[in-house]
């Protein structure tokens, strides 16, 4: 009995492997009908017509979004509208995304400019400090000398 069951399992596995190698583009779908892979479709014509009709309906209707006060400010900052009165009650997601991207680019330009100004200011401050001979090594040496002097004074006050 055992050998017969093993023989049946082995035969089933061999058939499955053979199907994969001989007909790789045919697969059984969940409903049981055959489906072609690799870009070919064997669906009946009725389903494709129904899908095309529903896709036409969705193409004609663009989903709209009621903007929040923050999104209205973004639309104004992006330059899309001049005032809040001009913004319609509903806008498309594409318009909102374009406005957000434009504001994002403006903010990045502002941050680049502020970074460059900060770098220039730090270079200017460093040159001014170098003219006054204020280097890190001299400041550290002065600090260490001051700490030694305070430690010696504290030691002398304890001994007295």
C-alpha cells in the first residue's frame, strides 16, 4: 500500500513538473478556466467590453478634493492662485500635488540660500577671530591655565 501511494505521488509530481516545462504560459486560475500569461489574454469578449465601459466612466470623472485651509495656503504660496477667494471649492489631486511640489522646491531653494549665507557668515567670523589671534588652541591653553590656578587656590584654602 505504501509503495503504491508513493508511486502515485511521484507520478503527480512528475506531471506537474512536465506541465511547467512544456506549457509555462498556461496556468489554472482560481475559477478553473485557463489563463494565458506573458501578455496574452483568453478572457471572453463580454468581460473585456464590460471593463472598457467601466474604465471609460472612470476616465471621464476626475476625483475631486475639498482643500483644507492649509492646502489653500499652499495653493497661494505656489502661485497657482492669488487670493483664497479664487480657489474653487473642489480641486483635483493633480493640482494639489503640483502645488505641493512647487512649494517643496521653493523651500529647498530657501534652505540652500540660508545654508550658503550661514557658511559665509562663519567664514567671516573665523577670519575676524584669526585677526584677533583667537584660535582654539590659545583658548584651550588659557582655559587650562585658569583651571589650574583655581585648583591651586582651592588647595591652598583647604590647607589653611
